[in-house]
C-alpha cells in the first residue's frame, strides 16, 4: 500500500495524514528481486537519524492496512488504478487482486 501523493494516501483520514511524509521518497529504496524473499512493507523516516515518525506508523499498522483494504474494495475500477494501487504501469494488470490478497493476508483475513 502506498500512501504517497497520487495514490490511496490522498484518502487517508486527517488523523493519519501526519504519517504520510514518512513514506515519501520510497523510489530511492533498493528493489529486492530474490525469489525466496518474503514480501515486506518498509516504514522509515526519510531523514538521517529519523524524526520519530516510524514508531507512530508501526502503532497504526492495522489501521493503515484496514484503510488500504477498504480503499481498494471501494474503488470501482476492475484491475487497479492510480487511486487504489498506485502506478498501474509498474504494478501490472493483476495489481488489484494481488494487493487484496496481500492486505487480507497481512490482516489475517485469509
């Protein structure tokens, strides 16, 4: 789930918006292409030494995942769009289905 600009983060409730700057700049993160690599969500402060945003994001983990799933399920698109899964040219045609499976798994709903 991306909560940066032009993605589902635009629909985050105001009480969660202070967490949004912590994920901006994720395009600078390395891409892991190991077939045995487990999927992960990286939450980090984008400032040397951090400014204390990551702990509050971890405390909101379930709420963020639940909100992501609700956003995904409420979106009227069929396969995924910038509003629910982010840039579709990067995430592929099955992005919405895959995102739903991942979010449900992370929330223990499968």
